[in-house]
């Protein structure tokens, strides 16, 4: 029996489509090396997104396909991850200490955007990434409560702030700097200036993904932030309800206008399962998020249920991903997180950090 060839092995690998990047690994250039010794095949794969909850399943699928090749007797697959910095808007400088900024937005309030944001951040961390979250809602900061954090952030030099840390994720919010009951009676320019300072003057530490929990709406604050923050991609959160979808479309169009790629749409409160009888009901309608994604030609990242546990756990400062890590809901958040990071990994990379600054001294 003839030994397998590299072309045969690549053809086998190409039969496995990674759902997080909508591509096979050969086409995505994730297969870095194939070594063949008789019937033994060793394959090195490098994914561009965190995938602790997926690598083992992917390895099994790849191994099964390669074993179908004539002459292959055993397969060794090594899967690693390497998260790169990706391109941002033209003319906007990347944040120091941050590889990628992902904005989470909604066209209106009340769709659970902040809950999705914090669980998305925690899910990315659970998948193996270093993660931060920035609470950009000056008027109604909620991340301190959701993360179970209180007190003031440290400042070693009196000029910058150290991020607060909970569940291994770094965070910053105006909620750490003002009293909980103090109303923020600020006009738009003051808000955008404060947020710009919070984001740029926080000492983020080697963050792979910084989640920006944007305030609801598409007004001056949101537009200014979308133009000034170096965003690699955006996620739109909606519910199936038509009125929410109308506003979510406005949020999507806003990112298109400022040339920020929309990574996809998350449909929150998709279904409700009765805790007593198990009956599943589409309280806010069905299929709205999928339809919107199809119409806008963007990815539908996944659906999340309307479940009392999600609300209770975030109110208690232990969001679902950390409170019930093995639950179906937590696994849904992790699948969405992998899909968000996977879609981002397929975009253009930012190589600015690789090149040194050149200074010409005429003296």
C-alpha cells in the first residue's frame, strides 16, 4: 500500500468546515504543518481565536477524516491558538495594551445588551483569552453590579487607572468612580470626553479582547464613540420583537457608516421555557434575528433564552457563565463567543505594532 501524500491529507482536512469561521482550515490557512512518516501523520493547526471548548471536538473530526485516507494508520493533531490584533477604523490609533476592541450595541434599551456583554466577556475568558470589559454607559452603569465589584480603582501615578478585576477579566466603569445613587447630569460632550479618558487612561494589561458595552441608542454619544474608539468589530444585540429589530437595524447602519465591521447579530430573549411545565414559547416573536441577519448579509451569531436565572445571577454579581459554567445557557454564550472571535479572526490584521517608530533627527 502506498504512503499517503500531503495533497490527500489536505483534501481530507478540507472536508471539515469550522462553524466559527465558516471555512475549512486549509482554506483559512490554519493548517501550519503536515508531517508524514509512512502511515503516521502529524498535523499542526493554529486557530486565530480562543477555543478551549472546541479544540477537542475539532481534533476528533479532523482525525476521523484523515484516517479515511488510504495508507494512514494513525493521526496526531496538535491544535493551538494565536490571537492577533485586527485592523480598526482609518485614522484611529489602537489602544495600548489591547489587541482587539469589540463594541456591543443595541438600537434601544431593554434588550439585555449589558447582560450579553458581560457573559460574552466571561465566555471569551473561559475559552482561553485575556479579556477586559469597558462599561460605556455613563448614565446607567451596570457592569460593577453584574461583576460583583465595588470600591475605587487604584492609580499608581495619579494620571492613569488600574482596571478592576473579577473572574479573571479586567473592567472599568464610571460606576467605580461615583456613588451608586449619584445621577450623572452631563451633556453629550462631557460624556464623550469622560469615556475617552476612561478608555485611554486605563492600564489595560495584554488584553486580547476588550468588550465595550455601549449605551443604547444611535445618538451623538454612540456615534462619537464609534468614531474615536479603535473598534475591530461590532456585535448587535436585539430581541425578536419587531420594534427592537427596527432600532437594531439603525445600530447596524451606524457601524457601517463609520466603517466598523459588524461581526453579527445576537438574538436575546429568543424563547421562554416554563419552569413548571416545560412549555416553550416565543414571547417576543420568532425568527426576527435570523431574518435581520439575512437581510443585512451579516452572521447570525446565536440565540439566547428568556430565563429567570440569567437575571438573578447577574443581579447577584455572578453572571451565568461563571455561576453555572456547565449549563446549556453558559454553553450557548461560549458558542457565541467563539463565533464572534472566529469571525474577527478572518478579518485583516493590524501590523502597526510590529514596526518601530522612525525618528529623523536633523541636529
